[in-house]
């Protein structure tokens, strides 16, 4: 990627900036019922069902989690309790950033406005954003867009709210399936993949790879 000074640097939040801990939550609740191979399969299925649940019309994230947990339990032969799904959902606001995030963001925030586009509810994300330790120009949620990423509607809502287009932003995410594939299809030329280890590299999508957010200022020439 050539050096580019965007109008905004836009981010995925959970997984990229905030340490996403759905797997840990599932292990805390179901680990006593499953041996390690079955628990690993449960976690894998839970992630897949969460993605499947957000690909249609928007619904509140507590329903996404409820349905995903219920379907995962059914697939894995585990008793489902609604209170377990609610407990997982309620953990989200307690999550803090990856250790590398505050330092990297602080350098960029001095020069370029930062924006978050997140698959979150409005009531969830303020606590997570506050823990990142830097000011954000805007935080947009799936609840506001009435669509979850990877649906294009979520990104288009962000563009409309910012009054800009794909050519004006650099989008940063640790996920191809939720962010970078859609960003590519929508014409966001400047993309950064944060390799957090939860998805394999896919050079087709034309990105700059960094191992953590401390590498982002260098991508921007800061």
C-alpha cells in the first residue's frame, strides 16, 4: 500500500481493538460439561452460528447471542439455558483492549480522526470504547445502521454519516469475513489487516498486514 493520508481511519472494534472473549465466556459456562476436543468444537460452532445469525435482517445482539448459543448447544448435545446466553451477552461491556492498542491508537489520533464501525448495540459499546483510552470522532453501531457487518449496508451507513466515500478512508480490521472482504468489494483500496491469529492470511483482498496496532502509525507514515 502506498502512503496515504485518509480523511478517517475506520476500525472494527471487537477482536481488532477490544479483546473479543466469546470463546472464553463459552468455556467458562460449558467447560465443565465437555472435554477439550468437544469444547473446541463447541467454540468453533459458536463462532460460525454468530456469523450466520447476523447475515439477515437486523435484530438485537442479545437475540444473536441467544440464538447462536441455542443452536450451538443443539449441535453439540448440550442442554441450553437462556440465562447462560444472557450471561455471555452481558460480559461484552467488561472487555478491554488488546495491550498494544492504546499506544498505537494514541499516535494516530493526534493526526487523523478515528472512527469505529462495530457489530454492537448502543448500550454495549461505550464502556469498551472508553477503555481504549483515545478520543474517537464517531462510533457507529449495527443498531444504528440496522445491519451487521459483513453486510454492505453497515459500511454504507458509515459513509453516509461521515459524508465521504470508500476512497477517503483506511479501514483496519483483524477479520476478513466480517470486514476486509466487504471493504474490498465496496472499493476501499486502503485496508490494514491486524493479524490476531484467528483467521488465515488472504492476499487476494489487497491489504497491508501488521501484527498489532503499534504497527499502524508506520503504515500511515506517522
